[in-house]
C-alpha cells in the first residue's frame, strides 16, 4: 500500500484503499439466477452472437440483417431490423395473456395512488399516440416532456416511441432557460407538461416555467397540459388539456414498426462545462441492452418481483430502469412522485412494506442520507420482502454499501453497484447477484458482452493493483449514437483522448483480483505532492469513521504540496460535533489510506452541494476551499446550500 515514488509511475491514479470484506451470493438466489457465470464465457467466445441472443428476447417485426456496422466511432446495431418499442413494452404482454398484470403501482406524494395494468397502459398509450397524431406530431418530430413523476410521463414517452416521435425529457426541476435551450437545440414541436406536481408536501408549479420557456421558442406549436395539482394556471392559445384531447381518443392504435436505428430519444447531460449535450439513443440496440441488463443485474422474475427504482424519470436511470427495461421485461414496478422525507423520513420504507418490494434500486446519495437520519427509522418497517439492492449514480462508499446491506437488506440481499452513464444507455459494469462475491465499493466486472479496461495516460492497460482511466474498447448495443446535431463534438468528447477507445471521463482502478473500482470524475482528481489521489478513496475513508455520514473532498492550491486535500463532512444523526473531531478524522484517513491522503482541513457542514440527480458538485467546494467567490450555482438542487457552507468557513478547523 506504499504510495509510488512521485514521477516514476505511469499509472494515473494512486490505489490506496484496501477492502477485504466479501459477500457471496445467497445460495437460493444463485441456484435460480436468470444469468450464471456461463454468460461471461459465452460472450467472450462470440460477443456479437451473445448480443444477438439478447436481441432475440424482444419481438421484431423484421429480423436484422447485420448485427453491427462499426465505422468508428459511429455504430449501427441490428441493421435492417424493425421493431416498435411501445409494442415490446406494452402490447406484447397483453397479447401474451398478461393484460391484467400490474405494470405500475403509482404512489403520489400526498398518498393518493393509481394502479395501471398492462392492459390499462395499452389503452392510455394508444389514446396518447392518437392525440399526438391529431396535434400534428409525426415520425422523427421532437417532443419535449417536462413533467412530475406521474403516470402520464411514461405514457407520453411510450406514445412518442409508438409513433416514432423522438422524446426529450427535461427534468421537472430545471429552469425556464434550461428548458428553452433544450427545446431550441432539438427544435421541438410540442411540449407535454402538467400544471404542477407534489414535492415536500406542497404543489409545485411547472406550467409557468413552460410558459416562460416557450414565449421564445417559435418551433413549439402546442403545449399539452396534464392536470395534476389543479392549481391555477394561465391558459394560452397554444395550450391543449390532456383531459380534453387525450381522453376522447380511440384506445385502438396500430403500432408501426420502426427501423432498429430510428432515434428513440434525446437526453441532455450538462457535464461540467459548456452547452448541454443532447445524447442520442436509438431503438433496437437500446431496448436490447436495457432489457437484458435489467433481467441479468436485477435477476428480475416478472411473475413474483415487485421492483422499485427511486430515480426521477427525467434522468437516464429513470428512462432505462423505470420505463424501457422493466416494461420490456413485463415487470411490475412502483413509481413514487415525491421526496423520501415527506411526510416523514420513513416514507421509502413504508412503500417497501406496503408494496412488498423485492428489488430496490437507488443512489449512494440517498443511502448516505438515510445513514445520517439514523438506523432506527428503517428498523420500524417490515423489509422482509427485499431480495436485491442496487446502487447507481456515484461510487458507493464501502461503509454506505455495508450499511445498505445491513439496515435495508438485513444481510440477506446482494448489493449490485452498477456503473454506467447517460451516454452508455444501460448498465456496463456491475456484479451479477447470483454469481459475484461482492466487495463493498466495487462495481466488479464489465457485464458479459462489454469490453472495458483501465488504462494509463498512454492508453496502455494497467496491471492489477493499478489505477488510471476507465475506457470501453468495443462498441455496445445501447451506446449513444452521437450528440444531437454535433458529430464532431461526439468525436472530440468521447473518442479523442485514447485512440479507438471510448473515454467516459471517469477514473478507476483494478484491484489485485482484477476487479474494477470507480474513482470519480478525472476532473476531480487531486494532485498532492506528485500523487494523483482520487476524491472517492478519501471520501470513503472519511465515511468509514463512525461519526461521518457523508463527505466531499477537493484539492485546493497549496504552496507546499501543490494541492492539499480539503474535506467537507456531514456527521451522522447520533454524532456530536466536538473540538477534536478534525484531528480524529485526519488521523483516521492517514491510518486508512496512508499519510499522503491526510486532509489539510476538515469542515463540518450541514449539507453538501449536489446536482438535482444527487451528484456532489465538487467544483463549488473548490471555490470555497480556495476562498474564491462561488461559481455558477444554477444546477444545484438547493442554491442556499452554498451559503450554509460558506458560513462555516471562519470556524474551519485546520491543523498542520
Ligand atoms: C447512470 C448515471 C454518469 C456518471 C458516471 C460516473 C457516475 C454513475 C456510478 C458512477 C461510480 C457507479 N456514476 N454510476 N460512479 N460508481 N456505480 O448516473 O448517469 O447521470 O449520466 O452520470 O455518474 O461518474 O460517469 P449520468
């Protein structure tokens, strides 16, 4: 574990954290698993044949001629094939005799609920598809969707998919200018929205934001409005109400097949800088990989599982693992409209108990929040239905993983840490719950059919025990096809750092067994006395202290070491802030990772700045650590957080 000599290593990231805990798959789960270890060998023997078998799980109107056409970095999958995504997600299950099966148990934040069977979903999607056609939306047209987490959101997405219109879902927390720029970039014809949704106990308006955005977007012909909260809204000439136009449509609609490479949706990612990128996903490859990974990674048994992904549908996790993957597999899912603390901090566990949820997929940020709120809250609920737990969005700290296993999974449920991105469309690196002996904090291995590696800055594969850049070396079915309207930016952003390899922008390491650990965005890596140290490892070391619930670290300019590590920590519910906490934590990190990783400064803060999808925004913390005025906070979930943190500065506990 001794740090390498500065300057001599070719690897890009130090490997500091040691983790020896292992969790083998439960025997009964392994014995009945959808996917076994054989899948790795099968995919290694013939990768394209493996993906062909995955594609054959879907219903094709016309089978493809060529599995992959690869004109690097542009791919086409299942070329010549035709299928309809909405048919696969809905009609197929009704025709198979499962019309009465529940597709979605929907729970509103105020406690209202709706149950939609596959037959109900078919009627609703057909009516919405007919309404879109009446509104002049046709194949290839773009539809912006700006909605709360209500059933009309997946219904709208499926209606677009059905008629071959391209949806662009914009997260309901974004501002009018963010919505406007996304409408403009995609040149959308229609916006689908709602008067508002419920958040933190109150109706929260959406329609005024749409009105503001579309005042300047001449491409928008209509705004289709669902009434959710019945709050008062301005009504403009181009507005059409869902109740008026959708409800009077026929519930019959013939789903025409679309080309396998027909665009399915655009989803914008902001990244760290610049104009948002419109990530483009297409039809056949995307549905193949979302459906297969949902079947494999969550071991979904459509007849007995109740599956809940807590993400917002406005993010890729919701697209792939609330809408397309689960529906293609005929799953029964739960959708929840609101926040985990409304009306009380046990709301998630109340839902697990109420719906007897068997598979739960959530984010490390949520898990750390639950740790902070205290173990006693989940302990009040019956969680015995759970059998698999998933994590996505950020590296999961080993301590958060172990807490999740113990306090939510009662040591019975494997935890699958799933690495992927908006750009990859579907899960790429993850344990398989019936195969892998999990290590807390590790995403373990690329899934069968995925070829990923860790390379040094020259693009050479690092040996086991080494750290560097994560890359994907072969095309995969659900990969982004381009950035909407900007092929050159697609090439520059993802394919120019390493020749012939996809570079996602994340750091990673291979441990002694060759298993993969994600180490955060390479933009966040700290350079301390010549060592590249990942934020993830230091944060995980801090979270492994019994008093710490959450931590964020950044590198701040330092006259002696180049950069020095500055840590922001949130204490657990039970922990008291004491005078020696900073010394304690600094020593704890030094003991866990080595003296090189010892933070210069520890700040105890009440909150951390996060994006609306829960990722920590270290850029803003760097501003605080370097005493600059804080930069652009428009993508923060709560813009007041930075004031709370800055107030803590004078009392900064620094030692040397
Ligand atoms: C699905 C999603 C992608 C970025 C990605 C990485 C981080 C996601 C992770 C993870 C470590 C995991 N990320 N899952 N890091 N372990 N299991 O989150 O998509 O919003 O596009 O973010 O999130 O940094 O590059 P997206």
